[in-house]
C-alpha cells in the first residue's frame, strides 16, 4: 500500500501503519492507542501503546491495578498503610515511603524485612536463621550466635567476630 497524497490525518504516516492484507486489499491501522483509550484501560499503562502519553491515575485506580502501582502513571500517590502492607509491590513504591510495618508483615518476606519500615521489627529466630542477610538487623541481634553458627563463611566474617 502507498500513503495517500493527501492523508486525512496528520502527521501521517506517524499515526498510521499501512499494510497489505493477505487477500490483496490494502488497509491502515493506528500505530498505538489514543490517550483516551489508555486512560480508560489502566492495564495498558506502561505498555508500548501508552508510554508516550503523559497522564496519571488516582490512588483508587492504582490500588485496583497493583501491576501499575510502580509506573509513572501512579507517581505522586500516597497509599494507606494497609495497602502498603498488603503487597511488596506497593511497599516498594514511593507512595509507601515512611510507612512503618508490623513485625508480622516484616517477617512475612525477606523483601519486606529489608525495607526501612521494618528497621525496628523483632523477628522470630526461625526467620533470622532462614535469612542470614539479616545478621546485622536489630530484629535478629538476639540470634547472632545462632546465625553465625549456621554458616561457616559467615562465622569467619567480621560481623561474627568477637
């Protein structure tokens, strides 16, 4: 197919893809979704079809679609503490910065335990022994001897000396 001499929309051909159908007929189709289509379909946020547009979603939409919470369209939102604690996806967003988590949430996953909001959490021995990276964490200090004994290389490290 060839681009018409006077295309209906400009700037053509940037907004249209031209091709030949297997039956021999020419056709045209948009190269991407419109901004309105992207806004109405949050699941398309961040995809090749919508990343060129500048738009954002409310907190409610970003909560409803957790897969977009860390994308530009959800930047600037602040999430409630219960939402931050519900998923590591939310917990890692800037919208959850400053959130303090319960020991239960912090010990549910090592990714939570490594967040600033878990710095004061006290962990169960089993969790500390399963996650030796927490050797210097306040919440595992009481199990330092057990943790150092659990791994030869760790036992020889500076953190276990003395």
